[in-house]
């Protein structure tokens, strides 16, 4: 996923097109090198991950 003002969840396909939407639907994470990037999975998929095997099955 390219970083910037766009994010797409690889599990459900949810998309965010600006920083506000990324914050609301995905959140951000800080890497060890200090770079801050969007989470790859949306908040909904991350919160439901424990209820399945993590691959939508």
C-alpha cells in the first residue's frame, strides 16, 4: 500500500482518501525508524481478527 493520503484495507477493501478518513477508519502506527504510516488493515477488520483465523474464513 503506498503511503500518503490514501489507504485500502487488503481484507475488506475499505478505502480512505484523506488523513482524516485514514485516522478514523485505519489509524496510524509508528515504525522504529520514526516514520508514521497508516495501519494496513482497517479498525473493523483488526478488531474482528480474533473472531476468525485472520484470513476472512
